[in-house]
């Protein structure tokens, strides 16, 4: 490629990022949802209905039209197919792509500065953007809940056993609680306890459980995974994208805790991005995002784990374990039994 061709290519890629930036605003300020409800509206009508500033909304409408999220007839706007696909309430919504894009830009800027000192400030960096923060839970749920219910549950026999056993499922680092809600819908005799270190997640999880009529069976409490005491042993202890957050402190103590807090025959099920030491594999489109995210995990004091490391950690704690890979080998579910 010539230098000019490279420039053209990179500018096209930059337009992709700009497009997602515009979509992000439409997501977090409910402009897509509001315009969907209105059907068709001028910028001023949209601003009023969404309770946003009309000057900003007028500019956003022009930009969202430019990037194909809106159609226009005179001064009246409506959602295009892509705009409809960004609505957070739509099953299979494309909202996570936009949220992830803006979060990534924020984390890249932080990593660029932090690299100079080597400081690793922790997860608080994720909370620095007030409009991003409420979207973590919905982003993770939209990204992973359907994969869990449609692909992982049917492929992992432990879940059929959990359905048959009922009892207590504990979700460590539960986020907005989507995983326990999914399990509770599958199994009417299961109770759930979700634990997360971040209080707004717990409030969010409680609210969603209440909305779905599951509050009698699902309890959510704030707590640190490193200092937990359960009132009773669990039939299932799950960690979804949470193990890498707590691994660096003392893995042997953590895996011993998992074993000691399960009933005999109970399962620990860990779901993690499947890191690889094969650098060439990181070039695969399905793994590139993971390579970027591992840099942002470093900012938070974490790093991604290889599935075999996790299996090894369970086996060192005396629990036989097995890893199953999903999504072209990029996602690993490790099941261990006490
Ligand atoms: C990537 S999120 C995953 C959330 C959820 N499991 C899901 O799949 O949507 C990691 C979660 O672990 C929580 N977490 C991290 N370290 C923790 C700790 N030491 N104790 C409790 N929760 C923690 C974070 O607050 C965050 O909600």
C-alpha cells in the first residue's frame, strides 16, 4: 500500500469510530428510544420529549443523519434501520458496540498517561465517565446473556444438574445480576445470592430482580470477594468475567475458598475471556479486542488468564476441572466439582 492509500484506509476506520461516538450519545441520552416512541419528530420535538437541550439535539440529529442513524423528510426525523438497531430495549441491540467504543477511547487515554509512571489505579478508572457508568451492566448483559442461555447452558452438563439440584447459587462479582436472573428463570427451586464490590451494581441488580418478580429468590449484597463469609454452603458458585479481577491477589486462597464453600457435589463455574500466549493468534479479528482490553485490564490491576491456568488452579485446590471453549475459542467456561 502507498502512504496515501494507508491514509485513506485509516481515515475510513476513523469514520467508524466517529459513527459509534454519535450512536453512543443517542444511546445514553435515550434519543434512539425516544424517537422510536415518537415515530417521527423535529429536533425540537425530540429534545422536548427526551428532556434534552434543543441546541445539542439539533446538532446531534444532523450528525446522526450524516452517519445514517436517522432518515429525514424536511425538518422531520425518523430512525433508520441502523438507528432502530441501536435501541437498548431491542433484543439483540447493537448498543454494546457504541458503549464499548467510547469506553475504549477513555481507557486508551488513561493508559497513555499511566504508562509513564506505571501506576495501576484500579477499577475506579471505569467509573470516571459519568455517562458510561450506568451502561456497564446493560452492555455486559446485552453482550453475554443470550450466549449464556442459548449456547453455554445447553453445552455444559453442569447446568442441567444445577436445575435438578436447585438449592443455592452464588454469583461472585455479579454486576447487574443478569446471570442469577437467567438461572432463576430456568430453575424454580433455585435461590441466588449475588455479591459485588460496587454498590450501584447491587442497587441495579435488586431493582431488575424486583421488576422481574424474582426478589423473593434472589438476594444481592455488597461485599469483597476476598473477605466473604457465606451463611450456608452453595450448590453452585459462579464467576463471570470476575476471576481476572481478583486473581492477582492470592489465587490459592481464592480457590481454597471456592472449594470450602461448596456442598459436596457442588459446582464452581468460571467464565472468562480465553487469553492465549500465542501472539500470532491475537491478530485474529475475534481476538484483537481481547488484546486491547488486556491493556485496559492492566490499568485496573488485572490481566486476562489462560484457560489452562484456571484449570490448574482448581486442581491445585483439589477440584477436578475442565475447560470448554466457545466463540471461536475466545471464551472459556471452566467447570470444577467438589
Ligand atoms: C467485568 S464485571 C462482570 C460483571 C458480571 N459478572 C457480568 O458478567 O455481567 C466484573 C465485576 O466484578 C466486580 N468485582 C471486581 N472485584 C471485586 C471484588 N474484589 N469483590 C467483589 N466484586 C468485585 C466488579 O464490581 C464488576 O461488577
